[in-house]
C-alpha cells in the first residue's frame, strides 16, 4: 500500500472511532448543560440531584468532545497532505 492509501484508512478509522463518538458526546454534553439550567427539572447525575453537577458534567463532556473531534482532523491533515519535494 502506498502512503495515500494508509493515510485514507487512518483518517476513516479515526473518524469512526473518535469523530462520531465525539459528535454524540457533543450533543449529550449540550443537553446535560442545558438541562442543568432548567428550573424544576428532575436531575439525576450518578445519584446527585444538584443542577451544578449536571452543568459541570455537560461542560466536561463538551471539552472532551472537542478533543475527540479534533483527532480525525489532525490525522487527516498530517497523513493526506502533499509532501514538499526538495
């Protein structure tokens, strides 16, 4: 296999294994953060009914999801870019 094929396979693999779970985590983190701000909402985050824990968990998931989404982008840019000839 040539380098272009290996780069494409690496990009697709990281997209499936990191990018898609990152998008799901992005959606869930946003939902948790917004649900923590709704007054009177029934919140259960690992046995805690504190809205602050839901907001903290949602913001944490948002931060981690951004990293997960960035991994396929970096892999794609590193493996699929053209090499400069000297």
